[in-house]
């Protein structure tokens, strides 16, 4: 349960940092929507990402782990589609947001 809470907090922090520092990422909703998007990212990372990692294990081995970045980008793109308050314009902004989310999860010890 605490890992899920840390995942949600890490997702919220990731989107907040991306909004502040990545050009092309805008969050136009209030703080409650920021918490909702972070909670959804945390829930997806907690429940769905392990299944995706298990399914794509052979391809991740063949690509030396680079498919993991694509999976993370797809998850954040899904969050972007689910919440119209989050605006990520372009692949570069999506990639940088993914890197920020990975770094936050790495420093929180969730990775």
C-alpha cells in the first residue's frame, strides 16, 4: 500500500516538474487535477506496468532495454489523452516528461 502511495506522489511530482521545466508541457487544471493525474500514473505504474514488462520481456532483451522507454512513453501518452488538463505537445516533450518520471521514480526508490 505504501508503494502505491509513493507511486502516486512520484507521478504528481513528475508532472509538476515537467510542467515547470519542459517546454511543450502545460498543465491548465487546478492542483486537484494534478493530484488525479499523478494518482492515475502511480496506479498504472503499480498495476499495469509489471504486466507489460512481463509480456514484452523478450523484446526488451532484444532491444537491450530500449523498449522500456517506449512503454513508459506510451503510459504517459495515455495519461495525456485521459486528462485534457495535461497538454504535452510533441514527441520531444513526451520523451523529456518520461525521463523526468523515470528520474523521480529512481530517486524515490520505486524503480
